[in-house]
C-alpha cells in the first residue's frame, strides 16, 4: 500500500494546492470562489489522476499497470484533492461568513430562476424544501458538497483512466 500512497501524494497534494490557490485567487478577484472551485476541480482531477497513474505505471511499476492498482492510485489522488479542497472551503466559509452568504444567495437565486422547470421535474414541495435548505446551509454543508462533487467525478475519471492506461507485459 505504501507504494500506491507514495505514487499518489505528489499528485494529490499538488492538485489540492491548485484548488486552494484557485479558491483564494477568485476570492481576491471579487468572484464567488466556491462554485468556481467546484468547476476548477472538474478540470484538475482528471489531469492529476491521469498524470499520477501514468507516473506510477511508467516510473514505479516497470511499465505495467493492472486495473486495481490504477484505481488505488487514482482513488488516493482524488481523495487528497477533495479533502484539501473541502477543508479549505470549510475554514474559509467559517472565518469569512460573507463568502458563505454570497454562495447561499447564488444558489438560492439559481433555484428561483429555474423554479418553474424544477417544479415540472420534481414537485413544488421539493423545490420549497430545497430553498429552505439553501437558506440554512452552513460552512460544513458547503464543504461536504464540495467534497462530494469532487469524489464522484474522481471515481468516474479514475475508472476510465485506469482502463486506458492498463498495460501488461507480454
């Protein structure tokens, strides 16, 4: 397991650092940083998962990669990125409540803008519950949301990348 962790740490930590830098850069530029970091994560995760799995295959495993080890390395990478990003979001929204308020307002207005369509797809009660939950959202809730929105795409990309990079010696 140590071999997988050693292969994952540089890529997971670097990807997480990029997410943190993007968050604070967007905040300092006057943009809403939470949603932008979510979108940025969708770009960063496949890049770092690919680079990490390829590095493991080519440099640490003699050019050979089976699906399981690729999944393990990719899992460690996207978990590190997701954890670092979520901790950053939680800390930032806890110490700067104005960011949380802006994030809440943005999500609330997005639901209001699409309310008619959402009522058609779901029902009016579900939309009202969603609006209430947005109003009561805490920094912890936003951090969990950020974490989950990085985990699921990370799993998807890791499966595909592990299949693409799979190579056995003949």
